[in-house]
C-alpha cells in the first residue's frame, strides 16, 4: 500500500508505481487528498500516467494536527480492511508521518522512499516528519551518501539502501516527453535562457509578507522577465504585493510537470525555496538561488550551482547579476534507475 497526498509525492510515486506494477506487485494507492486543486493534483495523474488512487481520504487543508490526524485515522482503517504486506511513504509531508505512525502501530513493514535527508532545522515541519518516519522505518531508501551519514548519526544503520533519487528517474523520463509535448515557452512568449523562474512556498517565506515583498523586489531588480508559478500558499501575499513590485514579474497558476521541466531547463536562473526545484535546477544545470538558510541537498551548494540566500535577501539581486562559475557537476543523485532498484530490493 502506498501513501501519497502532496504534489511532490505524486511525482515520486509516478515512477515507483510503474516499476511495482511492471513486476506484478499489487499496489493499493491511497491519496490523502492534502493537495486537491486540479493544477496541484489532477494534472500530474493525467500527464504522468499515475494510476487512479484506490482511496482518496479528502483530507484537504488545515492545521498540522488536523491534516495528520485525519490521514492517520483514514490510513489505519484502510490497512485494517486491505491487510497489505507493507506500506510505502515518500519524503516528508503530513501524509508521510501519518502513514508511518499508522503502519508501525499495526506492526506493518514500513518503507520510506527519500529517507535520511536532514536540514537540521526543527522549525521546518518537514524535519519533524522525516525524523519520526526514519526512526520507524524498516527499509530506508536513500538518495545519497550524505543521507546514509545523517541516519548513522541517529543510530539508524539497518535496512538502509542507497538507490539514487526517484526524482531523477522522473526528470529524465519526462523532460524528453516535455520537449515534444510542452509549448510553455511559446505560450508565455519567452526565449530560452532569457528569463528567471521563481517558486516560493515554504511557510517561513510564504506566510511572511515582508519577506515575500523583499524577495519579489530583489528578483525584479534583474530586469529579465520573471515567471512565478504561484503555489496556493503564497497566492494571497504574492497577489497583494505584485503591483507594487514590477510588471515584468509574471504570476501564473502552478504548472504541470511537463511545463515545469522546460521552464527549469531553459531558465537563465532559478530562485526557489522548494526542495525538489533546487535539486532539479542542479540536474538541468541551471544556476539556482535558494531562499532558505540551509538545505538538505548539500551537493548542489558544494558544486557551486546553488547559493543559500535565506539570511541575506539582498544577495539575490547581486548573485543574479553575477553568478559565479559553478565548480563541478556529478551524478550525485543517481542514474535514473532508482525505482527499478527499489522494486528489486523489495522483491528480494
Ligand atoms: C506541503 C508540505 C510540504 C511540501 C509542499 C509541496 C506538509 C507539512 N507540507 O506544504 O512539505 O513541500 O506541500 O507543495 O505536509 N492549498 C490550496 N489548494 C491545494 C493545496 C493547498 O489552496 O490544492 C492552500 C491552502 O490554503 C492550504 C495551503 O495552500 O492551507 C497550504 O497547503 P498545505 O498542504 O497545508 O501545505 P503546503 O505549503 O502545500
Ligand atoms: N512543480 C510543478 N509545477 C509547479 C511547481 C513545482 O510541477 O508549478 C514540481 C517541481 O518540478 C518538483 C515538485 O513540483 O518536481 C516540487 O514540489 P514543491 O516545490 O511543491 O515541494 P517540495 O519539493 O519543496 O517539497
């Protein structure tokens, strides 16, 4: 049984569900329904051929306790009915921790995909979700050696497998599809390598009007067109501020994965606070500024493709004007076959 609920989990599950089903594994797919707008959910199922969930818990928006507890109760009921052999959770959202708690209390084998990541910042709700999920997991599929080392520091060594990152699998498969299917650059009338892509959704930025205003002001200083697919969490603040900033910052609705792959690949630069987007920037070899004080994806910073500007927002315009030449690029995150490896280990 697999638990998903938020946008990045739909993307991760797309490749693993396919690999499981190719091996004849019966998968019961449970969507907690944390993300529910068509452009935060449905579009990914359609574009990426994700199987229709067997259950949708319709959890929706709410406080952490409301989302987590509704997911927990719903998942427990389904486990009791369906009696699966094991439960898969992805990443670090409230769906992840709910799945982890439900499975472990019912003595069900728990599998965590994208385990071992740490920001060492417990102000982030995701950090709590990761720590709890990892400590409860029987099998931990990690993307990198840094993740293995993080787990070791917490005494977690059994059941840990480095398999690479399933997001690389998705990126490699769907960027190729996007090249023929997406017309996003034409639709937005932008040229390759002559625009900036902006995404903001972390509560530390999105729920702070002053910070969002500063970020928009800094990004707008570049004079290049800025494309900003607005996550629903930042919608209100971004819309209320945009007129004061500049007319070359363009707010658009969240886009599907195919459009996003091209927007990332052909951007001159990406400014983001997303975990997935900063890593995809590295994979597409697009320079990135991350509007946070720390990152789980240290390799991107060490290689000079990603700068953390969380504490000094004034650095944004300066680094946009002159981004230092990156130092190196390695396949830290795998070769695009992480999902196959995961399924092979599960089968054995
Ligand atoms: C969640 C995850 C975060 C992940 C992000 C991916 C947790 C704790 N956080 O954060 O780790 O990086 O998803 O995008 O699980 N909303 C809508 N429509 C939707 C979904 C949300 O309007 O379809 C609005 C609601 O006002 C909601 C707000 O966005 O209150 C935040 O949504 P929520 O799912 O609580 O958290 P995210 O910020 O999306
Ligand atoms: N993404 C997308 N459309 C958008 C914004 C993001 O398809 O408008 C994709 C992005 O390419 C990445 C994933 O969503 O694969 C990242 O999700 P998000 O930024 O919501 O969450 P995080 O990775 O920070 O948890």
